[in-house]
């Protein structure tokens, strides 16, 4: 089968290759998926470049431990391990699997959900990591009906899901993004939009019950200023300084008043949350925004585009050979 393989760290054009590799065999609790589409996440970039933090957290110190790129996927069940009970050959599924940028990948049974019939493989593949990250971030912030919610970074992959999910919880949503993304935020359902090039949400005097920080461009003190007296800010990823601020300074702020600031860390992909998102997808309450779609053979170009930092939504990889039938 064809797969995107990486054997050393470096620039995408230097280290990513389309190669023929052996088709995987599912373990007892795994599902073999014929991949129809996958999607890129910012988290995919660090293991390619071999940044220090990625190596520290286990991608491999001298070279990548995992040779096949990709995590998000959507496709059809080709086979199942002997302990698998939820899926059978022929089922359309979406979720995560290591090495999803390949014609076939093996996924743990509890990291998959059935794909809604009215959702394309490309749309479904765009959901897992970004959708679950947004959902778990909002839940960590104790989202509830009637709250005022601010999504900082509302134009990114996680942010676009966060706006839609926050609306599904019957909240009043304010989206913060750049000028070119304001209309998208409105179309996603945001009640209010703030163009950060024209207005500073931390200085306009408005406060929020929940802030979801889906990027790493503001200090935790700025978020504190925009929280209501008992508000909660959840920081999702960001730069190393942002992470340490949320972990250390955020903890101090949380102990000295009613406001709470915390760092969520990496989302935990699980069946329950995927099923929750599946129902919202089927009902049309959330819809992935896909900016560009590339065939597997152009994965290098797709990674380079995402690495430029200007993607306004998800970047999807399609499997040419698996989409012919």
C-alpha cells in the first residue's frame, strides 16, 4: 500500500516520501480501515521538524518513532480484530489512528465512531482531533446555557468547532479573529465578532463566563482581565511561554480569587466524545470548514501550506486510489 513515510526530522520537502509499505494487520482490539480521507493538524508539524518539545514528549529523540504520518481519518472498515464488537466490514467510520496518511490504517475500536450517512468522508476526517479538543476544552470550562463565551482564535481548526459547539450549548458566543475571518465567524453562528486588529477584547471592559484560548498569542493576564468574577479560562496549546504561563501563573491566579485559568493539554480521543460529535454532525449543528483538499501524493504541499500559519480552516488529504470505487 502507499503511505506517507518519514524516517528523519527536517523540512517536509526533504523528509516526507510517498512509499510502498506493507498493509497492516489489526490486533485483537483494532479495526483495519480502508482510508478515504485524513486531515492535518498543527500537532502534525512538530514531529516532522523534530522540535525539542515534541522529542521530549516522545516522538523520538534522534529520529521519528512513527514512520507513517497522520492521525485523523475517515474510511471504510476492511477487517476487525477478534475482540471488536462495535464495527463490521463495510461500516463507514471516522476517528483517529496512528499512520492515517496511508491507504490502510489500524485504529483502536474505542477511537472510532460510525460516520453519518449525510456527511462526506472529507468532512468526517476533519473532525476528530480538532472537534474533540474544542469539546473537551469547553467542558473543562464548565460550559452551560446562558453563559457568555469568548472564543479566542475562532478562525482556526479548533476555534471554528468551538464556536459551533458553544452555540449548541445555548450560549452567547463572541468570536475573536482577524478581519478576513469575521464573516466566517458570523456564518458559524457567533453572536458577536471582534476584529483583533481593531479592538482588544482584554481592554474593552466586557467580561465573559468562559474564555477558550485556541491559540498562543495573549498572556494569561489579558485573559484574566476579560473574565467575569467567577469566570474560567481554558488555554488549549499555544507557544511554550503560553503553556508555562497557564500552568504556573494560571495556577496562582486561580488560588487568589474567583477566576480560574488552566491549561488543557492534549485532547483525549474517545468513543463517547466521537459519538457526541457524530450526532451533531448528522443533525447539521456542526460542520467542518475545509479550506483546501490535497491528494495523498501532494501531502508535502499540504504540510507546507499548513506550516505557513495562514490556514483559515482544515486541510484535508484524500486517498486517490481508495476513492475510485
